[in-house]
């Protein structure tokens, strides 16, 4: 596996975007529950989930949010970028077997602070399930 390339602040331009696609599995939900400690039965217990408004188990909302972090850390801008903030609005549930397409789009550059603002969207079948906005601190190109 090749290491992701670093995109420096000076190489960014408004409108750039990147996406990743992840299909949520039973294993993903179990591993996320183990790592996060969030064992809410709506994620893990089919009988309990059947009594909820969702009628079946759903993935953790923060699992979808983690996909946003993966795009930033691995694609755009890539290694070296530091999260400053992230807003999240959960729009619809994600179920086992759903393919989540996560897209980040650069909407503003703040040169004096080497920061960038991105729109963030996770979608299933083209329908947003999570929307938000993120601010990142982006490394500058090293002096030659």
C-alpha cells in the first residue's frame, strides 16, 4: 500500500473535493461499539431495535462521522492536516449493508491562519444521511 500524498496549503483551491465509499458491515458496528464503548442496543440488539422508530438495527452515527476523518487524513488534504472543528447534522439512519459515500468539498481558505473550511456529506443512495462543516489546519509547504 502506498502512502497517501501530502497536499500542502499552497496547493489547495476552493472547489476541490474528495470522496470515499464504505459499506457498513456487522463487523464494523461491533468493532465501533468495542472501540467507542457505545453499546446502545439500537446498534447491537435486533429485538430491541425492532421496538424503536427505526424498526431494525442502525449503525452508530459517529461511525459515519469517522468516515469524514478518513477522507481528511488520507485524501484531502491528507497527512498532516489537523481537525479544528466539525459540525454534524444526522439526517437519516445508516443500516447494515448500506454503502456510505463520504464527500468533503473545500469551500474557503484562510491564508493568514493556514486553515480551510470544508462542507462534509455522507450519503446513502444519493440521499444525505449526515451533513456538516469542518475546519482544518493545513501544513504549509516546507521551505526549499
